[in-house]
């Protein structure tokens, strides 16, 4: 129905443009104004994106991964076979911690003490929390570990992929 309405409007505009030169001139002025408006809008969106990217990059550089300490970190299954990682994070930097990303790696090590371990699952987990300088907060996030085979003796590790901070 909308297409029918737009088609009728287009036919009327073309008819008026053919019949009246002043209307044709007004259409050109409107199209030029619309073009300028779209160009300004695209320029503004580009500027906002650049500023956002700069802010995100600064956020990732404020705190080094070795300035945060994880304690009591455990990985376990919760209800319904879902996995959760939880623990405490201490911020030892001079900036507020706003979040971090951990890479969780689950391995099957059938023979303890040997280096033959097979990775059977991995996932990246991002959490957003506010930890002021020299303070500790608890965190808990869901981990997606799908299609993991049965393991003989599993173990897990985590790697800090990204640390985000905020200026106060």
C-alpha cells in the first residue's frame, strides 16, 4: 500500500515539474538542501565514530593487565549444563577498572604431570564492572563451552585478553 502511495506522489511531482518551471526550480533547491543535510549527517556520524574509537583505545591503554590481580577464580558447571567463571578481581592501578576480557581454555589431561593435554573447549568472556583503584570486587560470568567431549581429568586456565579502564 505504501508503494502505491509513493508511486502516486512521484507521478504528481513529475507532472507538476513538467507543467510549472517554478516548481521544477523548487524541487532542485529541495534536493540540494537534502544532499547538504545528508552530507552533514554522514560527516557528524564519522566524527562521532572516530571519537568513540579514540575513547575505546584510551580505555584499553589506561590499565596494564599486570595491574589487576585475580583471586579465588573458579570454573564450574551450573544448572542446566551451563558453565560459569567467578572470582575476585583487585585493581592495583591508579585508574578505575571498567571491565576485562578473559580467554577461558579447558584441557583434558588424562595422565597427571605429563605435557600431553588436549584442548577440549575455549571461550572469551567479557565482563563490565566498576573497580576503583586499590579495591576488590567479585565477578561472575557465563562461559559458553559447547560440544565438549567427556574428559578423563580436566583442568582450565585463563588468559587476560583485554583490560578496560576509565578516567575520573
